[in-house]
């Protein structure tokens, strides 16, 4: 796995997981609220605040959705039409400099998911990376256009099969090698059944197919199980939605994380990263005392005199194994040798006490 640099932060196997707070539509059309969420995300441990730059006429067909006759999936609970919800959740382009400046004040990165070419060009001078949402994975001219900007690309792969992923990745890599490939299950219902569909093992497939990509997870499940599992499997970028109140009215609030749950997720992940440690099996630094008190060594079963030839009945194998004592796996080398000095009952035997 390579390292990719986003702004001043490195993302890769040996670096801390990069947490992206997707504020998405949770700004509720209020710039001051969007800025407040940026600060809350930073305080909760996010490395980046991400938004979504879409405009209703450029992303959804009002006629197309109305002609379906009903709204399905997570859209089934929306009180307005799909077009109206997207229209209400869109971010004015004019917000971009202020959102970027607020992220800089908060000490985190700013970027966004663009959903049309004009949005890509508008965002590019302001962002250190681009995100491609799962729904765009088959729109290869957009995929190539974003990759062509030469900045790190986060590609979400929800609601896709491996052929979709292959097409998109093969469109990106010849243009831009800075790819974060994110496993994703695109279901926004917050149902616990979604754990049956997140398929974290796909990360193994991605690692085998694309060793030059950084692995990531774009997640919509509750709690921390999927994030911790993904990080353990090599993901080094995690994106989740973020709000301050999951009871607010809006398309993304119900399945978002709050500042408290976000902090919990980051803290548990940092503990996991510390626990990864070294692949070398050795006595750990904090086991220096344990290795003495829990291991056994050869001890005299009775008072032994100098000149006695050692046999098995003269030995006990007991804790502690004091430094320098002869260890149980060395017993065959001790049997039949002569004691150089007397040894008190219970005393540990050392190699200096016997003749070679």
C-alpha cells in the first residue's frame, strides 16, 4: 500500500486512520450551521470535513422520479419530492471559500464531492482532494475528469459490482495514481440488517487487485464495529456522516454520527492502531517482569552438595524464573553433569554452578 498526501496529512498503512466527517446535507441550508458543524467535527477528532456540491437539475430528473409513482429506499420517508429535497440540500457555490477558511481555522482539511463538471472546476482551487460518490461510479467521463485534476481521489464503491469497480479504477489509475478505494454499502436506512451487507471482506479483494491503492471505508452503519473491522483489515481512510442532532429533519441526519459517537469512534480506533504493534514476536517491553514471575526454572529439590552428579529426582521445576537461571527446556543438558558448588533446597540452578 502506498502513501498518499492530502494537504499536510499522509494516508497509508503506517499512518493514523484519516477520518472524514461528511457533513453532506446536515447544514440544513444554513452557512453558520455548516461552519459550526466543522468545528464540532474537528473537536471530535475528524481530519477533514467533507461536503457535497450538487444542484438538483444537474443530479436528478424530477420527471424521472415522479414517474416512478413512489419514493423507495431511504427516500420513502421524505415528505417532499426527491427533486425538492436535493434542491433544498444543495450548497451555494459562494459558500466554498468560507467553508474552506473555517476548516483551516479548525485545523482540518476541506473537500467535497462534486456532482457536475462545473462543480469540479469551482472546487478544484479550494480542495486538496476530490471525492467521487458511489452513484457516480459508472459515469466514466466524470471519473476521468476528476482524476485529471491530479489530486488524491477518494472513490466510494457502494451499490456496485466488481465490474463497476474495475471500470472506474482502470479509468482513474492511468491518469492519477493517488487513489483511495473505499468499500461502501449504500443503504441509508440505519437498519441493523445493514451489517449483513457491508461485506468488509471486499477489502481483501481490493488489496489483492489493487496493491497500489490506499484502502478506505465509506460507512453508514451505526456504532463502531465496521470501522474497527475495516481498520484492522487495512483501511486507512474512513468516511461517515456527521451531525449534531440525529433527530433533526433532513435526509442525512438519522444515520449520521454525533460529536460524542464520533469521538468514541476515533478514540477506539487510535487504541486499535496502538495495538497493531510489530509483526515480530518477542517478549514485549511491558512483559519484562511477567516473564520472571510466570515462567519456571530448574531448582534444587533438596540441599545439594558439590560433586554430586545431577539426576532428575534432584530437580524441581518451579516459578519464578530468575534472570540467569537454567530453564526447563534445557533440562536434558543438565542431567548427568557434576555440581561445582553446593546448592540450597529451592535455589535456582545456574550454568556457573555445574561443570561442563
